[in-house]
C-alpha cells in the first residue's frame, strides 16, 4: 500500500481522509499490523487508483523514500 501511496504522492493523512479511516489505521496497515477487510481493501484501491489484487504483487521497496517530501509536491 505504501508503494502506491508514494506513487500518488499522498500522505497517510490524505489516504485516511479519502477512505474515511484514521491515520493510525493507515500506518498500521503499512506496517503489517492489521489486515484490511474486503470493504476497506476496495476503498483503499479506489483511493490509490489501483486494482485490489495489486496490493498483493511483490514490489521493490528499496526504491521508496522514507517519507513523502510535502514541500516539493505539486498540487
């Protein structure tokens, strides 16, 4: 999920807002502490513009920055 969030240049706050969840919940999903229900998985996929199955495809996480640089995000 973090991979797709970074590709969209979204913060955890933005994803939480788009899905009607909390920042804590999004953080815990990204850390693997929770598994989303099918309903939440659908909301997350719509918010991030991907198909639900894409969350289960292995990605190269070495290319991800530690944080989204909000100063350089063009809105």
